[in-house]
């Protein structure tokens, strides 16, 4: 693994990740061990696989976007997109002092 796990210093980030963990979403926050050592947040899309059909239903019912069955790349994109959206929703609800861009 090329990421050094860290505890988030930002209380809003820590609380957001804890809320997601409480929902069964696995993640890793840390420092990527490459030049510059950027901070990264990795989501385990497999930990949310049980919600895939629900999220595919949302895409179809709300936006009319179909998703082919058994298409791994599409499924991964849907899982990742929803996890990012859930995380950003959690984070923005807690980070009220500065704009999140």
C-alpha cells in the first residue's frame, strides 16, 4: 500500500468519515507516498455494493439514466460517484466556516 494512514486533523472531515463508517462505508485517509506527499481519501466501493441497485434505481427514476446489468465499469462509477456525493454532503453540512470548492 502506498498510502500512510493518518487521522484527519480537520474535525469536520473526521466526523464525516466517522458517519460514513457508521453506514458501513470503508475509507482510508492519509498521505500518498509519492513526491509532494499529497493527502488522499480513498473509498472502498465494495463496502457499498449492497446499495448499488438502490442507486441505479435513483439514476433511472430521477434522471432517466439507464445502467447495463453486470457492467463492472459502470457499477464502479456509480458506486464511486454516490460515495463521493455522500461524503461531500456530510462534509459540507459540518464545514460551515469556509467554502468547499
